[in-house]
C-alpha cells in the first residue's frame, strides 16, 4: 500500500491593508502579534504576490519577496512559499537568483510558488507585457527550467523561445534545491504543465469531485512525461474564519479530513485577520493535532 504524505498546514498572511485593518498591511501586524504562535503550530507561511490593493489601488500591499524574506528571518521553524508569484513580474534569472539566496539564508526552507499570472491591470500599470494565457504558461515552463539550471549548475546556459541565459552563474548554489509549487487550474495548458514539471500542484480547491477530476489530468500528464504521479504533492487554499467553538472545530476537521482522503497533502489556511491567538490555539489543538 502506497504511503501517503503527512498532512501539513500552512498560514496565508495577507499582504494587503484595507478598511478592515485600518489600512495597515495585515502581514506587518501579524508578524508582531500572530505569527509567533503560527510558527509554533503550522508547517508553512505563505504570502501573495501583488503590488497594490483590490478595493482601491491606494490600499497598501507589501511586496512579496521582501515580505517572505523578512518572515524567513523572524520565524525559523516553517517552510516559506509565495501564493503564488506571477512569473512575469521579474526576469527569470533574477527569480532564480533570489530563490537560491533565500534558500541559503533559510537553510532549505523555501519552496518556489509560481504561476502564469492573471491580473492584467497590474501588469499594465507596471509596464510589463501580459500575453495570452498559452504564452504565459509556455514562458512559465522556461522560467522553471532556468531556475533549476541555475540552482544546480555552475555555468548554466539556456535558449528558449522566450528567455535565454548564458553562463548565468548564481553562487552559492543551494544545498537543497527548492521544490517548485505551480498554481494552475486550466485543463488544456496549466494542469498538463503541472504534471510535466511541478513538484507540488496548488489549486483553489472548492469542490472535491471537480478537484479529483483535475488531479487525474495532472497524473495523466505526469505519466505521459515519464514521471511517477505520486511524486507530485498537492496543496489547496481554504478561505474561511477560524473556528470559535468545539462544534465548529469538529466541522472544520471533517472538511479537512475529506480533502485529505481525496488526495490533498498541504492545506493553506486563509483566515483573514484574526485579532488574537486564542482561536489559532483552538484550531491547532482541535483540528491540526487531531488530524496529525
């Protein structure tokens, strides 16, 4: 019988500030009062990659790489991942170099969460190209190839349709090559790409039956590429409030257990902006501990 990966829990800390947080970036405040507790009970911390707010462009939104590096320094017991990087925001070789550096400083705790990007207005505002989805995913495949070359070879070169590097040295090479977590949902392009090259597949995860069908697409693509499908980890994001009662914890436990039985390994929890650590401790004791 195939051994399953252990269930893991991640904490998504919002980079945004809005009217519900007095327009202070939530992750900045959580780093002071909430994330020390998260560090003790969760397996990973995640931050999203955007440049400005959603209700209003003037709503603050702290930058993802800088934020995750700050968290890596403050909280030494968790894996670190972006939720997820838009690859077009940064040149591929720079992404590879930044990832290698954070992997060295964090002593192997970084996972590259990356996707094809989706927020066209943000690309336009910053002067970045925003081609069609098929092109963005083809570019993403080259980005991942470049990253892995620069993480493992002294003088890597690569020539693709969209990007190239020439003896792009990126010392020091990380002792632990960062896993690549790809966020994708599209059945024609995104999911087959996950099956070919991803270490972890991340998805929104709203319906178990639909998710299982899409996982089959990932596994079929993996097999066609000569990979073992079981090597690909799975992660979903669950967005809902922290439980406040024993009954709500039991309901949450049942929800997570159902997804785990369906094949999900890593649960990224989007709890918004809790005001105290008490419900976090409840979740840790009544949901995380029982499922582990």
